[in-house]
């Protein structure tokens, strides 16, 4: 008996060790392989699990066709040079699930990560680390025509010049034609930031002329910013994108002529469908404006509007959506027209929304005291028009909703003074939001009184005609980055009465006052003692617009622009008009009042004292300068140079050192006075039959500075012009003459 037990125990132990050995062999067979990218290129030919570490300036990672793999990136740095040298390439038919650990960085002269059509790139929900990717010129951070899926981790993707953060295609001319197919982008988790490069098509999306892109956001925190579209496209020939948002916390910001979500430039097949999540969409408010020589010969003034959402079809059945301007009226799944409603509500997580007895998508909505919804205007038949249930068990119930009273609340703004040191201020056509409370205004002519100091808070005007009163306002944005203090969106018309002393300082690519493409911003003061001082540093702007209108009716505005910054930037076709008051400006590396082709500066009265104003010569032969300076009254004193293609003088006085531009500058004068040291332009040699000689304006002659004027007097019909020729050879040598 004892012998049998012994044999049984021996048999059990034998089986145990056999099983253990077999198990060990299995573990060994499936063991994760480790690679150091600093040693060689890595090509994954077999499915399996891999860990990649190391740093390199040349080597790349390739996932071949038919391979399905899990790859852990652990503190990897890939710096690839050469347009054909892609740091991470997913071949067609290949699939890679990346798990991020530590800090990983990729820089490239092409796409940082390229996913070919039929390939799949995925960032795992198990990712605990980060990945930062910077693409090259006309390339994306993460690009290609395949499928891009992000489920977790912290991801920042930045496109190169005209490139997407995530997607493919690039922004360019009217004849731009990107024949690369669009792909699919799915974001369900993680913290994702996508930034379009300079002059970019978009933060997230596709600009394909052959197929429609698919963008699906179901969760996570997503921020998409671009000088073009935030999420969508910004090109003339693109087919567009199918954009679906059902969850997550999404912020999408577009630049000049750009939509927050969608595509503004062409009537493409873009569609936007929102069923849940918290969405903040803002067109035209990115500090990286796509507004350069690509648009230079196009007068877009009045033709385009910076919509928060722009698409052929916009469908909304849920979600908290902070968006005011849409290219078409949004509808629900039943085709009912929707209106934007702001509702004063409880604070907390929303679990259920019922509007007109119908369910409205409530996923990922957290209220801070205000709900922003898009709902139909229907008869509630005695039932609650809106009922919102919170996780706390509290309810917000409203019996009646009207699109004509967008703001729902009981607070009155009459005689209130809004202190910027306390909160942001958001202004809608019928009221405003301050400290997460809604305030009514009895009339749009009732001034919105503002005071206080801030280094972070903003004023955003979403829509309507408004009067502000600034008294002792102090704003210091020198430590912010890529942010705007005062935003005038859509087709808003705003006037700011300045009282006492007000100061706005900007730095780090920030903007003091932004005026939308079809918006108006005016400044006034009852006397010249009412002052606004703008100080700009470090590539920032005091005021900026692409094609809007900035006006001054009084008071004193003083501008100092240093460190490659600009006082007032008028984009491709913006306008600045002085009617009364004083505007002073001093610049360093760029003109204090500055713009591109169709910019306009008008002086109808008042006094303008500046050193350099006018057109920015971009040095591109395709650019034709159409900038114009007009004066009918008032006084203009320019200590250095006025750079405009055309001068229309119907009165007033111009005192300038150098006046004119690079090629073909003209003065049309009927009355008034011009006193200048020299008129400068480049004229092709013209044959004068009366003198039997070619007339050529030469900047420098063997005898020194020529006394011959380049001014064409045939367009001077009246008034007085005095040209002193008080200019040195050294000064003229420093002047660059482009294709004005």
C-alpha cells in the first residue's frame, strides 16, 4: 500500500515537471523581442511582441505587409533626415499596436509616422507614456491613407509647413490637387493634441481630391488647432471629410477663413454628425493664420466667413456644443431645424437629457453651470420642453425654449461692471456669460463695462452688435502662448469706448484684439486723454484681422512693436480707418501697421504718427501688391517709410521720409499736401518721344543720389507735392524691392 502511494506521488511529480518544462518552452517561444533603434534600422517581418528603445538620427522602423504586432516604445527618439526617410512606416496590410511608455519623440522631414492604404496604426489604451511627432514640409505628424486609431496615452502630433497634425494632404493654391486617397482616423481615448503646421490644412483631417476622409471621435480629450481648419480640411479641391463625434471632450480651433470643424473654402462633401460629448468649435481664432502668399492674388474680403462648424450637412442629436456660427442651419435626424440654446443649469455630470419628450445624447457632458445645446423650437404641449438629470440626482427643468431668446437665465447685467481679474467674459447677441452665469442686457446699446487686470482671462464676442466700456483695463499676455485676449467672431460689430488708461501687452505669438473676416471692431474716446496702449513682443500682435475692419473714432492709441512683432496686422485684405483721435506707432523689425496684398489704410481725420506702415513684400514673383492708402482729411507723419501700391489723396497732409513701394506704385492726388524726402518705386525703362530718351529711375548715380523723381505726375490732378530728395545712398541700399 505504501509502495503504491509512493509510485503515485512520483508519477504526479513527474507530470508536474513535464508540464512546467512545457510551460517554460512556451513562454520562451513567445518571449518579447527587444531592439535598440540606435544600432540599426528595424524591420518587423513576423507577428509578435516587441520592445524598442534607443535614440537615432538616421534609423527607421518598418512594419511589413501581413504582420500584426504589439510594439512597446520606451523612451525612443527618432530624428530622420531626407524626405523619403520615414521614421515609422506601416506598409499596406500591416498592423501595429503601439504601447507608449516613458517619453517618445519623432521628428521628420516627411510624415513622422506614415500609414499606407490598408495599413493600421494603433496606440493602445494600455499606454502610460507620451509620444510627440513633428512632420516635415507639406507632411503630417501622423499621416497616410490607412487607419489611425488612438485609444490612450498622451499624443501630440504637429504638421510641417501646410501639413496636418494627423491626416494627409496640404493647403496650397486654387489649382491644388491632392490625389492621395484619404484614410480613417478614430480617437476613443487618451489625451490627443493635433496642430497643423504653418499655413496648414488642418489639425485633424484629410485634403484629398479623390476620396472622402473619415474622422470618428468617441472619447478622450482631443485638441485640434490650425491656421486652416481645426478638424476637417482647408483646401479648394478637397472632397471633404465625414466627421462624427459621439463622446469625449473636443476642442477645435481654425484660423483665418478656417472652420473650427469642417471646411470653409470649397463646397465639398463634408458632413458633421454630433451625437454626444462636449464640443468647443471656433473658426478664425487660431493665432497661426493661414493668410499668406497662397491667397495673395485673391481678394477674399466678404467672400468667406470663419464658421465654427462648416459643412454641407450638419446633424446634431446630442452633445454639449459650444458653437455659434454654422455654414448651414443644423438639423436633427428627423430633419427638424435646430437653434443654439444656452441654459443656466445645475453643476455636475449629466446622465440624461430629454428635449420635447425625446432623448438627447448626454454622453461625456459635465456642466459648470451652463449647458450649450442645439434643439428644435417646438410646442411642448404642456410638458417640460427640457429636462436634464445629473449624477447627483438634481434636475434642471425648463417649460419653454425659444430660439429668439438664446440665453436662458434671470440675471440682469444693468449697471454691472465686469472685472477681468475674476473671470472670462463671453458675449452673445442677447446676453453674456460671466463666472458661469448668464446675464441679460436690456439693449445692445447698453454698454458692457469692463475693468480689472488679467494675465489669462479672455473676452469673446460670438455674435451681434455691442458697445463696451474699458476703464483702467490691464492685460499682460507676455507669458501666455498662442492665445487671444479680445475676439470678435463672425459678423459681429463691436465698439469699445476707452476711458482713462488701458494697457494690453502681448508676447509668445499671442494676439491682443482679433477681428473675424467679416467683423468690425471700433475704438472711441471722448478726448485724447482716454488712452489704449499696446505693447507687443516676441512674434505677437496687438491687433489682427484677415479681412475685417478696425476703426478709430477718438482717444489715443499708442503702439510699440518689438522683437519681430506687429502692432496692427491687416492680413490679406483687412482695413484700418482713422476718423478722429491720435494713433502713435513705433516698430523694430517689422512695420507697426502691416499687411498683405489687398490691405487698406484710410485716414478721414485725426493724427497718425508712425515710423513704418504698409505692405509686407513676401519676395515671391507670383504676388501682386494691391495695397491702398487713402487720405481725405487729417495728418499723417511717417518718420521712415509708407509702403503701398496706390495712394489716393483727396485732402489732408502726409509727411513722410520714403513713400512708395517696389514696383509700379502710383499716387492719385486731387487735393491736399504731400511732403516727402523721396518717392521710391521701380519703373521699367520708358521711351519719352519729346526728350528722345529713355526715362529710367536710378536709385544711385555716379554723382550720389539722383534728383530725378520716380513720381508719375500724370495722375496728380491737384494739391501740393514737395519732394526734398533728402535721402542717403546707405538708406537706399537697405531697401529691398520685390514684386509689388
